[in-house]
């Protein structure tokens, strides 16, 4: 079971002067859920090298058993500091792909040509493609095998407009995940703010927010097995 994790390389939160990146819980929970089941996990990002951690996700308030495990796991930390270059990744080497969220993907993975091509190829091979929270932003320009947007007519979720309002970043982000999914013809569905909610439509798996990480990982695992 070989799984590719695609992380953001972007660390600037718009023009706020603050940092962003990937959300630790959205990486750590799926990473350990899959690792403990014997998965061989490769990490990649557009620029390769160190993937930036969103400082807001590395606080006592955001702490979970999985983030604590990550903070005490030198092997996983070393992987984060040395991600492979996304352009070098080949779908034939993996059984599935997973994208953790955080605000970073809105700026780079949403428009990254290598990411787009990779998702399209995974999808064409009918392999599981999974995204959580802000990571469905990476689907923004992705087309399906029929030439339409991949999410068109599919039931999807992702970070909701009301959750973005709650963190007061509606006017900072380049676009809203919920709006982008709807604009591309996705049938957007959501749970209550901050509650675990994940959907699967064929090989496409999406989760709404950090709390949904485990559900996404479980659906991904079930899709591979």
C-alpha cells in the first residue's frame, strides 16, 4: 500500500504578514492512521524540501494525540523537512494520493500544473484521490476524463464559507473553497461548523475541516483495501 501525500510549499498568509502552510492535524492523523496499517507513505510538495507548518496548527489549542505523536516523531519530522519534488512523482508508483489542508494550498496547489496533472492521472487510473479542509482547493482547475471539471455533478465537501468567516480570513484568502467547488459544478454538502464530515463519490474523497481528517483517512484506507 503506497500512498502519496501532497503538501503545500506556500507559507505566506496573503498580505497579512502572517505565516501559513499545512495544518498539522490534517497531516498527522491520516499519516498515522495509514502508517499504522502498514502504508508506505511518500511526501511531496511543489518546491520539495521543507513543507511549511501553519503556526496556528502547532499550538496547545490545536493539539491532538496525533499532533503530539508527530511532535515526538523524528522520522516524520525529517520527512516534512525533506519532501520530494512534486514534478518527479509518478502515479504508477502509488495506490492513492492524499492532500492535507491548511490555507497554503489556496495559493499554490490550486493552480500548480504538476499537481493538476497528477490528480487527473490518478483519477484516470481510478485510484483514490482524497482531500481535507482547504485541500479541495487543489481541485479548482482539475478536469475529469470527460473534459468537464472533475467535481462537476459529484457530491463534495470542504472548508465552509461560515468556517472561513469564523477564522476571519474571508477577505484574506484568494478564493473560498465552498464557492470554488460550487462554481465548478460540485454538489457541495456540509455538516455543522467544526464537526467531522466527509464524503465519498466514486474514487473522490473530501473532508470538511480538521476534525474530518480521520474520516477521510478511513475512507481512503477502505478504498485501497
